[in-house]
C-alpha cells in the first residue's frame, strides 16, 4: 500500500471516529477518540461487539460506558496487569514451597541431632529404664519429622497443581499477546519480531526466505456499504484462506487493517508466488453471504506482493519490496500477484 493510500485510509477512519463522537455527544478526549478510531477501523472485534450491543439497546453510548469499554478492551495496561498478577501468584507459590522446604531442612537437622544425642546416651545407658526413655524420645522425634515431611509432600503436590494451572494461564496470555483476536492470526507485533529473526537467520545461514503482503481489494467501500460486522466476516474469510494454504513452519499475520503478511522460511520466490496465487484463487472462489439474512453479497478479491531475501536485506527493506510489488498488483488491475521480478521488468520498460 502506498503512502497516499495509507493516508486516505487512516483519514477515513479518523473522520468516521469524529462522526461517532458527534453522534453520541462524547467529549473529544484522546481516549474517546482512540476507542472510536479502533471501532471504525475494525481492529478489535470484541470492542465492536460490546459497542454494538449498547447502540442496539439504547441508540447511543455515553461517556461512562465508553470508559468501561476502554478499560476492558483497549487499556494498554490490561494484559501487563494480568501477566503481573499471574507472575505474582507464581512467586507466592515458590515462596511458600521454599518456606516449607526450609522448615523440613530444619526439622531433619534437629532429628539428626536427636539421633546423635541418643547414640551418646545409649553408650552411657546404665539400665533398662534409661534405655526405654531414650527410645521414647527417638519415637517422638521420628513422628514429628514424619509429620513435617508429610506436610511438605502435601504442599508440594498442591503447589504442583497450582503452578500447572498458572502455567496454562501464562500460555494463554502469551498466545493472546501474540494473536489478532478477530482473525486468530499472529498480530503485527509478533510479525515484526518474527521477521527480524527470520531475516537474521537467513543472513547467518545464507538461507532462503520470502515474504507475502496481501491486501483485500476495495475493502473500505465494501465495509462502508455493508457495515463493520460484514467487514469482519470478510477479514475472517481471507484469514481462513491463508491458514488453509500455508504450512506449519510458515507464519501468517494480520499486518494492518485489511492487510495480511506471510513469512515463508525456506521458500524461493517461485514457490512463494505459487502460494500467493493459491490464496488469491481460494479467496475469489468464496461467495460472501450476510449471516443474518443469507443475502448474497458477491465475491471479494485480494492483491498480493511477493519479495525474497537478498544479501544485506533488513526486515524493512524486504517489507518495502513486497509492499511495492503489492502496489504494482493494485495498479495493474487488482486480483493478481506481483513479484519483485515484475517490478524490475516494469522499471526497465
């Protein structure tokens, strides 16, 4: 997507957000604008669903309700707070286990001392009564030590269960922090990190790496005509086509509003081009229908730009060539795949 197209798209989202502020008579504070911008761009499906529920029931949404929705769906501290909470609980479990272990170590040391003392007394035991007293003391010490060990075993078992549950929570949070909620593809942050690693690996190993950037053709006009919910359906449909086309070692991401990026380790330019065309054909063959009425809304298409790693590339330079190839596909009529080789040929012409 060119800088001009990106400008027009984001200005459109911004104007729609301001219109929502006016329509709902919300003060134009930055957080209120941010919420409506996200709503109009369709980046956060759960947020849109929450806002739509209120609009359907009341026709308008007030500032207090915006505040609640912002804190639940947008607040940047939400995920970090949850991670901090889980981390604190794990730390607490570890502290508890360490305290129990230290108590057991102390008990065992005391027991060892009791045994040593008993051994000395046995050497000096003058009669049977004295011997019985020593044995009785040993029995009491043994029972106390056994109880401490049983308590430790119980606490360790309970902590093992707790830590397993907390690990699941951390895994869930990790997945959430890396995943786009609407499409369930990787999010932009995960894409940026993964592409940096992939490029570094290709540089170190002289490896093969390709990148696809896909854009839904005329998505804004489709979104404006049929609404954000149908627009979300389109995004999920394209995401599904992408998932079905790629292999386990590929990484598909939601790159922007209606843009997707796919990192293809070990894929040459020709293989990447073939994969891109499979995605294009798959999307084109799927007729879109409105879920609520079954109304046929027609077909959608995508354009794809393909670039492959060259010596000295950075993540930025690889993205730039794929994005320029995508722009060529758009300029050439949309619903097509263009590669960086085609860019060179066009420049020569």
